[in-house]
């Protein structure tokens, strides 16, 4: 009995120990789980931030992209800064002394933010900032994509002006690409996006983008990087170089508006127009317009580089080939007939778009009146025995290869094979008046420019020079592709035929009373491009030529693709009037004016010793300091912009007050500063001239609103 009782006591003692151990383990587990939950849910942001702050690495810094300029000094594409504003609410300067600095500035900062951004009330901003402070957010997003003007104002606000360490304010800078002239030459200038570039932005990307720098960064809350001030780990980015193009913004505006007017009136699908300087091959203007679904037009694709069946403008190549081979003369008679349709060599039935004025015409008249029958018979007479020889002449005229323009995306011409049978003859006859061959408007323009240049074919190009801080690093000069595309006698005969087009042929009515001579060729082609067939009534109307015909300075081509069954679809109806409007305005502004200026005595007006400049305060001070020029500061502490003026003496700095509701005085300001200022005020800027701002359409002190347009003249 006593032994059994002892056994029960032992078991009870063991069970008590087991229960006690189990309870202890359970308590420990609960404590561990509770601590884990507390660390993860309550202190999680803090410890993740601590983890991030221990991680450092080298990252790249972007260089400022270069600017693309027109030949007359206008900015065609430039970079503007944008800022994302963050706040590190765990910054030592904000947390010290129980956050007294933050509390003392909270009301005034909230008021300033409300007035600047106008998206929240003062109380809403105060609550937003207070919540971020309580959470100790290491990278609190305050505002994205603010402009330069807003950023400059923000830097002067209470708390922010104390600096990053005391305020916790962090600004991340990025550049956005702007085209000040919007649609003008937009496709040729191109886009500059991280994943998509076209035009000159893509062609000269390696020059424009510069060299990226490097910096040591430390990661804080949210995996966001903050620079570490260690000079040995810093390598400054090398900014991109500037590209100066051959484009003239005034000529571009004339070309674009003339093309737009005709296309809008006829609801055309798309079109292009180009102007080339005869002696150099410089492209002075290139316009590409495509119709959008809402009926408006935009520079969507570079149609100037796309190959199509050209129609009758290719007859110049047929004429040059036949005359060079020696099979015909301009005075030779060609039987056209009276029905508007005829068989050529028993191989192909050819139809004229417009009835010939008489049944028998000379070679010159066949060209002037754009007779398909006549040009087909001329080609057949010359090359029937060896159709492939026609291709050799086209090769000599460089119609089987790209022009080599400094712009990516140029399509290669397409020519058929010339067999020694009826198939080859059929293709040769068809090519003679603009079908079965595909060339781009740029290739056609290059050929016509060679005739204007007395047989010398120039390579078309778009860039004059590469500059670095205003210093020319590389200059591009005119390049001759072919010294003589044919003999001088053949060139002269072609010039005579092209002149006849405007005096007695298909463009006679349009150029009859022109005060200057014009030489050119109309073209009309049925379109078959996959979407449309020859029977759908879609045409490509074109006109290519040069002016003044006696002393050529500019060559121009206009190509317009019509809507189906358009009433006006001939080259003389659509393209030639656009050419004439362009040539009339260029003749008045450049050709005639240049001739008149030769008769005017040189103006010897003495220069003034006075000066006045306007710009950003820090940049002006840095410039004057680097030049060793002493200056007087009349009180500019509260201004980011200054006027610098004087008369043959020490310059004086005066504050220029800027706000977004009143127009500031821009006189003396450089172009980039003026554009910065106006764009950030929400104004649309039109610019003329080069140099510094001489006048402005919106007077200083005048109330302004976003969306208004200001015209600035530089001298």
C-alpha cells in the first residue's frame, strides 16, 4: 500500500513538471510570435529602412541631351528639366529637438504649397505633411513633374530653403524633350524617348546623348537611392553636343502651311514637300503630313523617304536616257494619235491621262504635255533592242540606290528585271512613264536638283555641324555624288523641256504670269499599294522643279496622295499650286530680296558701348566671376533672375521679379532662358531671329494666362 502510494506521488510529480515545462514553452512561443508580429507590422518600415540604408552601390547619372538647331539659330528640339519632390521625414534636421523645426514651419510651408500648386487647401497640405512626419516616411512623394519655375519658387519656401539636411526635401531631376515649334519638321527632327526615337534624334543619338556619369548612392526606405557625398566615387556626366541642321525655320513654315492648306481643302490622305538648295544639296525644309481619324493632320511618317510609283515625274529620267543614248532629238516627231490610247511596239497598250493637243508632237512637246504614249514610244525606239540598257542609264542617274541622306529610314528604290523578251519590253515601256518602278520623293528631288545644277548631282544632307558649347567640333560640307550625270548638251535639252512644261505644257496656266521663270514637271499616278488597287480611284499627284529657271537657287518637290475618287487629282491641280505658293514666297523673301540688297550701300552705324543682359542670377554671377569682371549687386537676394546692365563701366545686377500671372521683361535674355521662363508660365512661344531677345509681343507687366502665345524677336 505504501509502495503504491509512492508510485502515484512520483507520477504526479513528473506530470507537474511536464505541465510546467509545456506552459513555459507555450509562453515563450507566444512571446516569440508576438515579437515577430510587432517587428513585422509595427516596426517593419523602420527595420526595412535600416536594411536599405546599409546598401550602397555605384549608379549612372544621365547627361543633359544636346539641342537641335535650325540653320538660322532657332531651337528645334531641346531638353527641359522636370522635378519629382520627395521628403525624408527621418532626416536628422527634422527630428532633432523633438521636431521643433518641423512644427515651427508646418503652417507657413502648407500655405506656400497650397498657393503654388493650387491642388489642395492649406489644411489638407498640413494634414498630409503631419501624417508623413508621424510615420517617419523616408521617401514621401510630395509632387511629381513640376517645372523649373515651380521648383525655383519651392526652394525659397519656409523649411525648404534651409537645405536638404535640415528640411528633408529631396529633388529628383529628369529631362523632358520639347519641340518649341511643335509640328514644323516634327518627324524629321524626331522624338527622343527612352524606348522610341526617330528622325535626327535617332540618327545623331550618340552625339546628342553625351556620356553618362557615375555616383555612389545609399538606399533608404522603399529602395530609393540618395547620393553619398564621396568625391572619389563621383564622375560628372558629359553633356551631349548640339546639332545644327540645314533647315530654315521660315522656309519650313512656308512649306508646311502651303502643303497643309491644299491637303485640308481636298481631304488628301498624306503628302510631303521638300526644298533643296541647288548648289549645295542642303535640305532647307521637309514637311510630311498624314491625315488622322478626326480629319486633322500631323507629321506622323516621313513620306519623303518612302518609295512609291512616281508617275510622270520619272519622265525626266526617260528623256535623259534617250537623249544620252542618241536615239532621239528634241525635234523628232512622235505619232500620238487622236483617241488618247495607242499600242507601243505591239507590246503594251498605253493611255494618256489627258488628250494630247495634236496627233503628232515633237519629243519636247511629248514631255511638256506629259504624254504617256509619246514617252513610251521614245523609250521603245531607243531601247527595244536591249531593254536592260535603260536600267544602266537609271543606274547612272542613281535611281537604283539610296541618296545617302544623313537620316535613318530611307527606303531603297525598286526596279524590275529587264529580260530580252516581251516581258522585259513591257516593263521598260511601263517604267518610261512612271510605273513598275518605285522611288522616293527625295530621290526624285535629287535628280531634278542635278538638272538645276547643270548636271552635278549633290548629296542631300540635313546637318551643318556638331557644336559643343558653341564651338564647332565637326562641320559637314557639300558632297558631290556625280560630277556630270550626262553631257552638258543633254542637260541643256532637259532644262529646255522642263521650262516648256510651264510655258506651253501641263503647268502653263499656273505659271503663265509668273514674274520669274520656273522649270519643272507635273506627275499623276494611279495608286496600288496593297490597301488600294488601280481601280479604287486613288492618285498620287506631284510636281518637281526649280526656280528661278535662269539662275536656279532652290529645287522643290510636292507629292500628295488623294482620297478615293477625289475630284482634283492631277499633279497640275494639287501639287503644282503648292509648289507655286512656296516658290512665290521664297522668291519674294530670299531671291529677289537678296538681289535688291546687292544694290544697297553698307550701313556703317556705330556700335553702342552700353549693354543689357538678363538671365538666372547664379549663372550670371558665375559667368562674371569666371571672366574676372567686378560687378555691383543692388539687392538680388530674393530673386532667381537678374538684369545685368552698364555703360562702359562695372556692370550692375538688379533683381528681376517673376511670377506666373504677369509677363516679365525678356529684353537681353538668351533664347534658352526665355524659353525656360515662358514655357514654365504655360505660354506658347514663337521665335524669330537669333541672338538675344530684342522685343516681345506680350509687354512686361501685362497679365497672362496659360495657353497664350508670345512672339519673341531675337537680334
